[in-house]
């Protein structure tokens, strides 16, 4: 007998609900036996389904929050005493990573679609690039700055894991 979905494939397997012939490629294993995709009712988990409206909002928020934070912290660096610069950069990156990830998570109602991880990292990268461009002082790349960058990136991703 031929598979109902793949007519060129021979099979001896049938759907346990509707008795339609199915091949191994289209069989979905369930607790009550193999079923065809229609009877198995395969759906994505709602947490990972992202409507286009929410995706658009997430893109806008990632760009806006990333740009605003980068420009704000870059301009504010002049007000930081010279003895505190070593902690200011890492603290900016850690806080910005958290804010970017949290803003995107809130606008998407805490969805966890994989594309949101990319948006979070993109928004965080925008913070770093805007900060480096706007900042009057060159970015001091030391151990604490590297740790701040890594922790900020992890915090931007955290809501989407």
C-alpha cells in the first residue's frame, strides 16, 4: 500500500486513529501509537509563536532602546569622575543588556521565539556601538569591561531562554 502523503513510498503502517496509510517520514509518535500529522494535531507551543505585529514591535523596541541607551550613556560619561571610569563602562554594559532584554520581553508578552534572541543581541550591540561612537573618551578595554560586555550580553539573552 502507498503512503497517503507520499504516494511514491510503500508502507505497512497505518494511522492509529483514522487508519490512513502513512510512511515513517510522516508518522508522528504519540502515547497511543503512530498517527498521521492531521490526527496528531501537531502545533507549536504558544510561547514560541510570535505574530508579525509583536515581531514588528520587538524590532522597533530593540532599535529604539539600543540607540537611546547607547547615546545617553555615551553622553553621560563626561559627568563620571576619572577615578570611577573603570567601573562605569562595565556597569553601563551590564545594565544595558538587562534593559534591552527586558524591554523586548515585555513588548512581546514574554514570548521566547528564537528570533527574539537575535533581536536582543542586536539591540545590545547597538548600545555598545552607539556608546563607543558618542563617548568623548575612548573605550578602555580591560578585564572589567570584557566581563561587563559578556554579562550584559547574557542578560540581554536571559528572558528568551
